[in-house]
């Protein structure tokens, strides 16, 4: 618990009740931000965030994100910062952060082998500084770093919260730091549980309360240890009290229980909590080559001494106690293998690694460790003794085979014997002094003479100086000393109390169960006397009601042994009867024995009958007493004279006295002789007794050694059983794998004989179980594979792999692979053939190739290039044809692509790619690529998929140019429409002015608009080329004459009229033609019309001269007096619009009109050979 005085209020805020340490990486960035977004601003805890690697996070971005979420305030940590409640400090990347006296100490991180990671270093310092007030939170995406720091934090009593499915206690299915978590909670529940912990710490805070818990707790330890023994099978009665209580206090913090009575009740009623406390008591803080200086001494001094003089026939035995997850055992294995590398005949090495933590032993047997061990194992050893598998390191097979991992309790199970080295590091510190006093002699018994004991930095054997002498006191290495008498430890060590009770005559008595009682009752029914029931040691279990006369217990300590209770006159015969009944396993009867009481003598018979249903059961006995009545004496003498009787009596007594003296003398002499013989016998017995004592000691020694050997055999048997189970499981996995893949597989030996095959192989060869051992060449194949023999010989000779496809006539295809068969020891033991039916794959491949060809044709036709952009490397990958399509080499990166983009398009293209990469928005933008001196319009489209952006570049240059052309045409069209509408308005206005009636208006206006439409149609068809003057004249005449065109002559060179010139000229011809039909030469059958034009060369430039001449028209009675639409157009419109010179004459025979206009952009002469577009009637209108 934090000392509140040390964390008194400072100008920056209050001292925290708890300190929370978190590791962060790029993978946990978002989860960390989400956690603090739901963390209350005032929690009473301080938070420190430490990153593991230099590239892990952007600390500025993290601090900014944390401060934007409304949780505790965040800032960048600096050296010497004091921890303040409700504030987050983020350690700078690339620094080593530790906690001392409530302040952060920050220094540059050291990147060197064996150096502890930054997260581990901070959590270790946090654990040692804050103890029960230390907390760490493990997020689901947390990297493997921090496992050692988490273990240390848990050992110091801190709390570990992990994100995950809600559970209480360690999760057996997890590995690494997450497996040690006290609580697994959803992310949203973690802040609530943290607040509850802070509130609990406030309630129980203070030295007085902590001392009270420790003092009061010692009286609860026996009950708690008994519960654990009953629940888990492991006895913690000898566990060091303070450590035991700290573990209990830690569990009380986790469960928020304040009173020990409540916790004991919880423990008694919850098997799960008993398991959780057991797991807490087994915290194994271990690592490879922990305390490197000590292992250096082992490597340089101890191991060479152990191997000195050893050969191939010898065995070196090492016992590692409390091995946890196996790092220490494997570290010793590395040192031994490296030391034996230079020996010609190295000895066999056995390393017995034991622990009571089954979960840790599972990890040790697996031999797979996280990438964090790179900090503990030098690179050369890492490369030599480990195999990199993904993000983990697996122990090399040679080291694994040296180590035997076994569940073993040093205070309960017999030790291993004849060991050369015992490594018991940081185990004794958890045992009380009494148990340590018993364990040290056990190590002396286990070691060979001259064997070594390797202890932890805080452990010693100073009280057993006669057993061990120091080899290197600083590094806690001791050597076994020989003693005058071999010390034989008592084990199991925790059974001594029970042994003492047995020696005091207080054995544990089996209950008089119903079965035993019923058997006794059946015997009693046959005999019906007084009886007792005794166990094999003659301890009384049951009395009947009338045994009092036969029992005469001696004074002193109560003892229920029947031989001590029974009347002394019966004792000898009863012992003999019991022994005989036990030996013969049948009833023994004693007919009659005289039993003396205080005032009488009685005759008593006895029956001893064994009680046992099975020969294997221990014998119990029922003893029955038969009372035969008083013992009869001689009849009373007849009454005689007292004086006579007295004299006779004196004489008889004198005679008896003389005889007695003689007998006494003889007896004395005989006794003296016997005494001499007894003295001699006594000396012999003393000698025999010494021999028996010596033999007994040897037997005791042999017994202890046999127990050790038996324990060792059980360990080896357990290891072999574990390996057999693993082998059976591996075989089952392999069988199911081969059958589920449905790949026909054939295993051959070096002589090309069949060793085994999968069921699918029967589809390729005619194989049966009886074909095992037959040469493969003798078997008929269902597939055409004549090269099989050559392939097998080639593979076995070159150790290469051969692969080929073979086809069947019906179209099926097989992929045949021939590989060398390598044993686990990397020996070549034959070959393996696999036949994989790839018919579907081949067909799919062919279909894929056809589809790819179609796609290539389609993309080429559509002028498309597909691409993908890796968001991490920023590099493009393209389909074929980029340079051929776009005329430039494909840009490798996004900056390169932007470099060949038109400057006007570069900005919005870069912005579009940024949005796609950052937000996943679809990409759809067009821009211009600079290909040499040309510009190509490209459409960039695509979308993000995971860490890539996939899309296409499509050449849309033609479309964009067409769109530009369309826009131009639309503008031109709009311009033309405006002009046409202006012309139409002008025609309509003038037509209205000159119309005499509506019919006249309809007739003239319709014809003029039709003329205008025809001209526009011809112009639209010819485009910018313009229209032929010949075609214009013929179309206008055809419109008014129909098929009657034989009276018209048209001739002249090829002339093109464009835009305005064509429109105005066509209206003029239309007016002339209309007038000719109504009033002129074409109004009657005699009339003729001649239209001619030619180019006249003048000093001012070339001019087009057109003459309209009518003939055969009668002389008009009246000449036109007003200027109509047509006359106005010819006389004023053509000069105004085209700069023409016109004349209109009304002559006898018809109208004569001449039009002369300058040649120019709108009036163009063509070569005579060039074809001009003519109207539908080639002969004229």
C-alpha cells in the first residue's frame, strides 16, 4: 500500500491511491483511447503509459487523442515527475521508465541483448514501489512484451485486469501475461472495477490496519492451509506466514472482502476460489539465465568439475526444483550441452525438473516461449538452441529430450537420488524455518558425494555447516560434505505429526462401519459370549456389554491395545491365539485357562476369529470370552486334634525346609553356572545387536534409496506416459489429416518397398493391406506413370523433389510429387509419393487463363490498366501494357504518379487518394497524364480493401475530346440557331410587310423557310466544307419545278459557299425561281431559264459572277412599281451580307439578274477534278 505521507498533496494535485501501468503499441492505440474515453475524470488513480519499441506509437497523437475524449488529463512524462491522482503520464518513446519514491525516472533505453524491455522494467519497478496499490491493465491486442513484469507485479500483491470475456482468476486456456490476470472483463467494465479497487484501498489503507490483518491472520492460517489441502491436495502448513498472508490479502483485495472470517467462509464454500488462491501461491517468476553472474560461475567452474572424469557409460543427473515454465531447466541444459561439445565420449544427462503447478509444467513440456526471450538469451544461443516459429521460439529437440518434467512436491514426495546438481532457487524463501530445517538434509541425502547445491540469492545453508560447505558463498553454490553417519531424512516431511501420534499410541482409528459391525454381529450370534473387536494392531474398536470380568487395564496413559487391557492370566495365551489366527486366517479356540480375580479363581475359554471378506483386506479380529465358572479346589480336611496337627505340621515344615535348602544350594550352584553362560551369551547378543543395528541402518538407507528410485521411476513413467499420449495424439492427427485431405500418399523404404499408404492410394494402385513390404514395381498402376522408377531413383540419389503432371485418357489429371522420406533425426529412410487429383484445378486454371485472356482483350479494347497500391509501402503494382497504352513508364509510387500528372489536376488527384487511404472513401476522379508532349485524360477509380487500394486507370481521352467537340458543336449550333431565328424573323417580318393576304403570306413564307431549311441541311451534311453552288441552285429549282427540269440550263465551275453566304444566296435563288414559276419563263411552256456562273479575275481580286437569264416570256403590260421581298433581298440584302454587286432587269422575254461577289473564306473555288456534292437530280431542276 502507498504511504500517504509520501504522496501528500502537492501543487500539482493529490497523491494517488493506486498507480496503473499500461503498455502500448500501434495495435493497442485505439483500444487505449476507447478505455480512457469511458474512464471517469476523477478516479483517485494515477496512470503511466509506456511503449515497448521506438516505432511503437506517436506520443503526441496519443496525448491529443486522450485529451479530446473527456477522460483524465494526459501529458508527456519527464524525469522526476511526481505521480498525481487523475492524471495520465505518457513516457517518451525510446526511453527506460521506472518508478522511485513516487517519482518517474526516465533515461534513454538501452538496446542490447539481455536488457529488460521497457514495459517489463516499468512494471517491475511499479510492483516493488507500490505493492498492493499497483495495477496493470492488459488489452486484448497487447503484444507479448510485459509478461515478466506482470508476473512480478502479481508476486508483489498487485492487481491485473485483462480485457476479455468476464471470468475471475487465471484463464487456463490463455498464455503469456493474460494467463496471469486476476479478472477478465469487457473493456466497458474495467473502469468500474478499477474504481471499486480504489474505494477498497481507501477503506483498508494505513499501517495499523495492515499490521492488524497480518497479526490476526496467523491464527487463520492452519484452517486455510487445511482447506487448500483438502481442495487441491497440496499442504501449505509450512508456507512462510507473511508471504501466505500477503497472498491472502491480495485475494481479499480482488474480491473486495475486508474481514478474514468472510474470506475463510468464501474459501470454504468455493472450490474456484481455493484454486485461485493456490495459483497465487504458485507465482513463478523465472526467466532464461536469471542472475547471469551465477550462471557464469556454473558454466566456468561447476559444470566442468561435474563432467571431469565422466565418460559415455556415466550419467549426470540434475534436479531442478520449482522449475515453473522450464526456463531454468533449459538454461542448465544449454550449459551442459555446450560443455560436453568438446568431449569425445560425453555422458548421458538427465535433468529432472519438478513443480506442483500443472499448468506451468504443460508450458515447460511444450517448450515454446514468446519473442521477449530475446532479451534474456544471447543471440548465438538463440540461433543454436531455438527454432523460430512465427512470433515464438521453440526449444530444440536435443534440449527437450534431456529434460524430464514432473509434478513433484518436495515436502511430500520422495526425493531423487544420486544427483550431481540440485538447483533450488527462490523456493526455500517461501518455507518457514522448521520446514527449511527438514528440506536441507533431504538435499544432502539426494546428492552424490561431492554434488552441488545451487540456491537463490536470499537463501543459505548456514545452519547445516556439517552437511554443506560453500564453493562460492556470494553466488550461493555449495558442495555436499561427507558425514560420520549418513543423515536419513524423514519423508514425506508433512507426515511427521501423524507419525508422532502413532508412536504415542494414538493412531487414526477407522470407524466401526456398518459392514464391519454386521460381520461381528454374525459371529456373536453363533457364540453369544462377551467379545471385543480389534484391528490388525490389536487396538480395540468395539466392546460388548459383559467384558468387564476379563479386562484389567493398567494404570497410566489410556491405551486401548487389547493385550494391555486383558487380565494378565489370559494375556500370554491370547497373544498366541491372535498370532495363530492371523497366520492361519481361521478361528483359534482355547479350551480353559485359570483366571485369578481378587477373591476367587475362574476357568475361562477364548475364541479368536479373523474378520476379512477378501484376502487383500487388513485382518480384524473378534475375541470371545467363555466363562466356565469357578475353579474347583481340594475338599476340606477332616477335623483333627489341634496339638497333633501342630506337631505334624512342624515336622513337615522342617523336612520341607531341609529339602528346600538342598534345592536352594543346587539352584545357587546352577545359577552361578547359568550366570556365566548368560554373561557369555550377553556378549554374543551385544555383538549380534550391533550387527543388527548396522544392518538395520543399511536397510533404512536402502529403503530410502528405494523410495527415491521409486519416485524417479514414477516421474520417468509419467514423462513416458505423457510422450506416449502425445505420440498417440500425433498419430491420430496425422491419420485424420491424411484421410481428410484425400491425397493419395504412398510411403516407400530405401528398397522401394511399400511401408504404408493412405486409403485414397487404392484409386491409383491396386493396393491392399497384404501388399505391405512388396516392391512398388510389382504392383499394377491404374494411371500411366512409366517414369516412376526413374523419378524414385533420382529423388533418393539427389535428395531433391520431383513433380510432374500425368493425364488419363478419360481426361482426369494427377499432380505427382516424389519427395525423400526424412526421419525426425534427418535421416533419409525412403521416399514419399503423393498423387493429387488436380482435374478440377487444371480445368479451373484453363478457364482462368481463358478468362484472363478475355479480360486482357477487354481491358485493351476499353483502354484500361488495373492496379493496386500497398498502403504501407506506398508502391503500385500494374497489369501489363501501361507504357503501350499511356506512352509513359508506369510510376512506382504515388508521388511518382503525381509527378506525371498535369499541374492543374495534381491537387485534387492527391486529395482523392489521401481520402481513400485515410478514410476508405471510394476513388473516382479524372485527370491528365503528361505523356511526352501530349496530354491524356485518365479516369482514376478504385477502393480500399484491407491494407491495399485496388482500382483501374481508364483512358478517357477520346471521350473527353469528344465531349469538348460536342461542347464546341453545341455552341456553334446555338450560334447558328440564333442566326437562323434572326433570319426567320427577318423573312417573316418582310413577308408580312409584302403579303397581300393570308394565303399569299402562307405561300411565300413557307417556301422561304423551306429554302432556308434545305440550305441548313446541306450545310450540316457538309460540315465546315460548305455546300456546292451547283447543288444549291439545283435543289432550289427542284423545289419549285418538281420533275419538269428540261427547260433549265445550269453550268459553271465548282464553287463552295459557306455559312452565311450559302443561306443568303439560297434565299436569292429561291426568290428568282419562285418569281420565274409565277410570272416568268417557267410560268409557261415556251419559257426557258439559263443559270451560269464563272470566276472573273480583276485587279481587286477574283470575283464570282452569276447570271440568271429567262427567255420566252411575253412582254409585261405593267412593270413592277414596288420593291417586294425578293427584289429587296437581291438589290439590298446580297450587297449588305456578301458585299455583292447585283442588277435586276425586266427585259422583253424575261428577267435578267446578275450577281457578282468577291471570292474569299465564304466563297471558295475548287479544282475542276474535285467531286462536289450534287442534288438528287443531276440534270438540273
